[in-house]
C-alpha cells in the first residue's frame, strides 16, 4: 500500500491558539487517523459548538505528523464535491488512465476515487459543514449506505463536520464525535485567552457558566471585552448586563446574515440555519415548538407538558401527536434540544427536554412568523396549570414531574393581574406541598419564596395567608439545612401569629412546634425540649391526645429528649407514639415510619443495638417501597441502619451503607448539606473503628533476632 506525499496544501478555518477543552475529542480523532484501517469520523453538534475549529486543530496536528491534509468546504452541491475529491486523489497520485475510465463510463467516478483512497495511506480529508447530508450524492441514498462520496473505506481519515448527529444518517461504521458545551474551567480559559485583563479566573468561569460553555458565545464575549471602546470591560460587568441586554451583547443581528457563511459566525443567526433546514425537510412545527420551549424557564422541561393540544393552542392550527414527535426528533437530530439519559448511570424517572441556555435566550428574542408571543404565554399558562393538577393528583408517581415543573411556575404569578393572583398562588402552593412530600427541598423552597413574596405584596405582612407562607418557607429552609434562617423566620412567624390569631390557635401551636424543631437542628436541645413540652400540653388540651398534630409534638419532644441524653424517656415516648400512629394513621404512613425510625435511634442510644438494627432495616425496606430509594427519609434510614451495624461491630456492612448514602446525599442534597456532612463523618468514623479493630486482632510484635 502506498504512502501519500507530505507536500499537499492545506487551507482551513483559522484555529484559535490554544484550543481549549477538546483534548479527549482530538485524541479520538487521532486514534482513528493513526490506525492501519483508516476510517470515517463525524464531528457533530448544534451551531456554535466549534466543530470547524476542532476539525481545523485535528488537521493541523495531522499535518504536523506528516500526513497529507485536504480541506473541502461543503457547498450543498454534489457535483462540486465530486470535483474537489477528484482534485484530492489526483494530488494523491491517481493515474490519469483511471480518470479516463471514469470519464468514458467504464467505471463510476465515485468508485474510482474511493478505490484510490483505499490504496494510499497517510492522508486526511476534512469535509466541513455538511448540514445537508442527504444531498451528498451521487444519487439519493443516505450517506450511511456507503455507496456515495462519504465512505469509511479509505486507508486514511475522512473527517466530516455536521449539525446532523443521527446515527441513521452516517451509518454503523462512522465514528461519531458529538460535541458538548465546554466545561466550566475550559470556558473560563477561553475568555481569559481573549481578554486576559477582564478579571479573575473565577469571574471568567462564572461568565462561561452563564454562556453555557458555547464556544461561539464565548468568542463573541471575549471579542467584545477585548475591545477598548466597549461599555463593559470586565467579566462580571458583562455577565450582569446579560440579564437586560442579552439581545445587544450576544444576540445582536448581523446585516449580512442572509449569507450562511456569515450566519454561522453569529450567535443570533447560527441556530436559524438549522431551523431553516428543518423547515426545508418538512419539519414545519420545529420552529414554533422550539420557541415555546424558549418561553419557559432555562431548565429541563417535562415531556408530559409538550402535547399536541399545547401546540394547537399556541399556533392556531391542529397539531397531531405524530407531527409533534417528528418536530422534537428533528430538533434533537440537529442538536437544538437534548434529552438527557440520566445522571450517574441512573435512568431518568420521566422524559425531559433541555435547551442550551444560549439557544434558549436567542430563540426567545423573536417569535416565528405567524406566532404571537401573548398567545403562546396564555397557552403555556393553561397547560402548565393542567399539568400541575395532573401531577399533584398522581401521588408518588407524580414526584419526578413535580421537580421539573417547579422552575417554570413562578412566571405564572408574574403574568397574573392582582385580582386573579389567588389561583396561581394556590397552584404553586399545591405543587410545593407535593415537592415537600417528595423531599425535594430545593424546588419546594423556590416556590415557597415566590408565594411568600406575592402574598406579602398583595395581602400584607399580617394576613393569615402571608403568615402561612412564611411558616412554609421556614420549614423548607430547615429541610435545606439552613437552620439559623429557619429559626429566625419561625420565631418571627410565631410572634406575629400569637398577636394576630392568639396563642391557642392551632396554627400558632404549629409555629411553636416548628420553631422547636429548628432549634433542635441548631443543637439548642433544652430550648427545643421546653418548647415541645409546652406545645404538647397545649395540643392535648385543644386538639385532643389522638390528633395527628398532637402525635407530632410527642414525637418531637421525644427527639429532643434523646438529644439531651434522656434516652429511656425518649424511647418510652417514641414507643407510645408509634403505637398510636399505627392505630390512627396506619403502618405505612410516612409519620408512622418516622416514629419507627426514631424509636430505633433511641434504642441504639440505650445500647440495644440489635433491636435498633432490626427496626431500622424494617423501616428502610418500607421507606424504599413507599417513598422510593432517593427520598431524604429513605437515605436517613440507610444512614441510621449503618450506625446500628457499626455499633454491633459489623464495620464492613456499615461502611458500605455509609458510602452509598454519602454518594446519594451528595447527588440529591448537595455536598454542603448538613446531612451530607454527617454521612461523610460517619463514613470516616466507621473506617477508623474498623482500623482499630484490625489492629487489636493483629497487634504488632517485636520478633527476636
């Protein structure tokens, strides 16, 4: 097999130096280029991700290694591509007699070209911006048939850049190299390369995060910041200005955007090239679908919200499920939306659609022709409302969708008049209650804060609804581990409720109970116990001994006593509460499971570790079944079971459980949540205990010479 000459010319896209954050992709390309079999690499992704830049860097590296490099710009013309590739093989030494065979009809030109490319090593051909792969030719077969101008059969490397990342398009033998946005550190480096005097690495990273790591947006921002006449000269000032001036700073129009080569280089227009191609391909619903998604918050959207009825109401024309499915598939194929597979290898509970933040902000700037923004907002509000009703009525099955809906609901309040704010407020409250049941404290907190702000504005500080909202927000803060803020807010709410509603009102007693719970979380156990005892007494007198709130006070008093070291009293109270909750609420109620967990903790404190472990294992099983494996209460049971096993000397089992709990808490609650920190400490302690046990079993002994 012959080697290509190394003097071939190479003209390509200018490469910024250095190219940041693409080392793994460049390594993938080099692996194929260096192989004996050659092959086809397809660099794919939506506009602005730097496909051409990556290809140019790979070509530059290939040329530095002595390979013959050729750059072909796709111009949506199969005949021009045939001409360009014929020129390439002539430079690679194709005999004129074989070209004559092709021109005389004795052989197909495309086969002659690939016959020679299969016989010569040491070359790399880049075909850039193949955004209409169905036109590659010759003929109408897709590229993946490997009978056209794009094949994986050469002895060198054929590299194609495209917005079409569908495996069906490129066939089973193509090596797809999909590009994602740059990681945060690489984004910051790109900005600092362009504008080194605009701020610190941390400030550059923050701006890179806001721009979603999109290389074209980073390049636009860096170019602006490097201009000495720009209004904003620092990363922070530019990032802050994006909130109100995105359209001018990143989404500015270009007067020559009708030229596709210009449009590719402008953030405002690069995505429109893909949408125009989707229109041409018959996906006429893709543009309004993407616009509707852009009117929502820049957060994952539950697939359940995207229905034919929503698109019908927004566009004014009847939309079928097949049309909507096709539009979403087209948007996904061109990288304008993504559909995450899961986090950390875990499958997603519900389908969702995600827009890149820059795609989101650019598409939201201008409605598609014939689409009215106000009509779209009205359609979204109506269908969000219906989806919330469906979700809150679905029980545990609705919890994953509830998490996704949360960031999209606050705009409903902002778009509602003062006279009608009660309906969306109640809607947000209802979803927040579902999120509380799901243990989704972050999403719940978002809605509770929004409801409180709205209630304060419309109803005033002392209105009972405002006080309820303040109480609920404080509970969410406590669940987030922000115990001091929760304590301060509960104390304020208790004072106001005592003044407005009286000291014996049931919701006033609720505030006193919640304040005591927050105090215990702060480690102020005696204050918590005193408040809980007072609340228990008042609730027994006003509500009766069997009221669920009375049982909650008894449970909470027992927890406070356990924290004070009064473990026998705590265990007796917890056993009584567990018996009553099983009788009144049932054995599978979350509060009943909470009592069983707390009784086990008290028994563990008393040194009755086997009883505690058995009870914790039963509670963990029931919580996994009723709440799911990722609920914070389930994680608490797993943590507590591990503690009981450690006390029994079963260190390896305890360590395995603590390690699993720590991983899940970091993912679900965050690395800085108090429960996560507790898991980290517990894992360290059980490892230390295991090491001590090992040393006792195998003591170090001096051996005699």
